[in-house]
C-alpha cells in the first residue's frame, strides 16, 4: 500500500450502523452439493481488492467441492466483461458466479445466459425492475439503508454542518442509489450541510479520478467530507486530496471494507468505511449456485449485512480484519459444511 493522505479522522461518534450485527440471512435446508461441475467466476476487476478477495475465496470453496473453476478478470470494463461472459456462456459452463460486474451493462452476454438457462448468481448488487433477464439469485447489501447510515454518521460527526463532496458511479445501480440516498438524507435532515456531486468516469478512473477530486476540492475549498462509492476508488481519491493540498482537512468515507482500507480506518487515514462480509458472501454464493445447478429453489435476493467502521469501533473487529476484511462473529463455514453434508 503506497502513501495515502491522512484525513481529519479520529471521531468518537457512535451511530446505530456501527453496532454489532446480530442477525444474518442464510439458508436452513440441507442438500447435497452436486459433483463434477464446471463454473465461471467473473469478477469486477483486479484493481478492486474486495472483488479479488471474494473471487479467490469463492474459487477455493468451489474447488473443495470438486468443481472445475474458470476465473476471469472483468478489468472494471463492461465491454471486457461482456466479451468474457458471452464467450464462456457460448462455450458452455454449468453455472456462473458474477462478483460485482453489472449484468445490465452486458446485455449481449446475458441474452446467451438466459437462452441457455445457465444458473447465474450475482453478488454485490440488488435486483431492480429494469434488470436484464438471466440472474437467478442476487446477494447484496441494501444501498438505501447504507446511504442513510453514511448520512447519519456525517451529520453526527459534523454536528450538522458538513460540506460534502459525493462521488458517483453512473451505470452502477447500487452505488448510484447509495449516493443518491446520502444526498437526499443530508438535504432533508441537515439544513446547514452543503452537497456537491461528481460522476466518476469508470473506464478512465486511473487517469481522471485524481484530477477530478483535485478540481472539485479547489472549486469548493471548504469541503470537509468526501464520500467514495467504493474502496477501489480510494487510491485515486487520496492522490486528488494531496494534489489539492487538502491533506488532513477532508474526512473520507467509503464503502466495501477492503482489508487495507480498514487498516486506514484504524490509523485515522480513512474516516469511515461501510463494510460487507465478503467471505460470508463467497460461501453463500456457492451454496446458492449449487442449489440452482441441482434444480432446487433458493432466494431471489439475499440481503447482506453491513456495518460502519471508524476509529471508535474498529478495535471491536476480529483479529483478521486487516487480512480478510470484516468477518461475522459465528462459524458460518461450519454451518455451510453441515448444510452440504460435509461434516
């Protein structure tokens, strides 16, 4: 991890979203995982640490069941993801787990998936009425609740007087909904807050995001909070803050809970991070795909838990939080192994 720009973190504010998670959605009916399956894991991009960690964990679980796994990098580019998915679907796989690559931006590929009726599990996103056909099961956190939680923390932390820059990801429903909710709640609940929003050009993020952040901070020098839509954007966000000479003046809030960014929360470099338990998501996605490939019913939408981390509660996290991200406080691996008849 390279140099990052320290923020004005270190708050001792506690809001409801920072409390321990006590309830988690998951299956209860036992079944026998099918054998000798060939699956595809398509993940959003190698620059997204959370996507890579989830893909690696998912691959390991699937291979432990005797499945053959092809793992492909979508490179954060819908055109690349569409080509890879279409080719795999045409060539023939028994099932697909898509980690955060938006199917709505891969219409050609999803048409093949739907035509061939290939079981398809999507993580890190939620269903909408406008989705393309072909997705059987979604796993994702509630972006409306997440946006409300972020806004609540900003309002509390700023004593109701925040100047906020929101970075949006056009075309990514969950990110867009979360950011829109932050903006809406700040507008309704924080009359002394100001909000500026900027769209991230995803395909040129590596070259354009840092200058975008610098420009917006120079245009609005009183900005005190910046909300990033995902941890994969943060290295460029930090660069932009440094280039604007705003080191130490901007509280950065992000979403996902990558291990290195939770370390930045602990140090105060990152003010807050809204996290999901990606390793639990891996086990649940393999469970769901196995049921689908066996012709068994499963949930259309599994709602993933989320928890907001700051310096005020990061010490409550498990010891492996800086290696694997936020993990749930129960033995879900043993739970799934029992459901699958492996223990």
